[in-house]
C-alpha cells in the first residue's frame, strides 16, 4: 500500500483515515492535500474504498496504484493545458500588438500629410489653397489676399 503511495507523496501530504462501518466492513479514505494555493481542486479528489479487512489487505494496494497513476496523469494534463493556454494568450497579445503597430505605421498623420502635399505647391506658386484660406490657418501658407468670392443672395440669405 505505501509503495503505491510514494509517487503521490512527492510534493504533497496525503491524509489516510480508516473508519469502521459495521462489524465486517471498513472504509478507507485517501485524501491528497493541496500542494499549491492555485492548484486545481481535481488534484485533491479523495479516494474512498469500502470493504472487509481481508479485501482491503488484498485489493487496496492495486486500487491505490491505479489512483496514483490517474492522479499523476491528471496533474500532467492540467499542467500541459495551462501551459498551452498561457502560450496561446501570449501569442494573441503579441499578434494584437503587432497589428496595432502596423496600423500606427500605415495611418498617416493628418498634419504631416497636408503640409507635405500642399505646402510646397503653395509656397512655390504663391497661390493660396482654397481649403487653407477658408479655414483661416495662419503661418502655414504663403500670405496672399484671398480672392473675393461671389455671394449669391436669395431671399436675404447669403449662400
């Protein structure tokens, strides 16, 4: 019985309780304690075996061996699943960051693009750009008096 428990005892404490159910029956509980605070509760699932003392003598070792094997497989599977989820989360964060960086590079800055596109043309020709004249932006373009725009009057409203 204790030979089978040795792998389970690596890194954790195991509580064993024995209770008499009736004159011919005993109940044995094998309860692994939590090894870490963030450990999955599936690894602390107890094993309960009920039988006569003779049955427990002959069969409990086999059942403990199977229980310990499943316990170790569960621990390994949980560790693998946790590692896979952490790797997937990290990859998703890196992908999101990469896409955000690409969007930043691909999106031109409005002030820089309008200065580059219209600045040299207006400075070289000394003609105002209609958009800049109407917005009243000072200091960005050559100072030329705006041309008078015809105003149409319709019913007292200027359009």
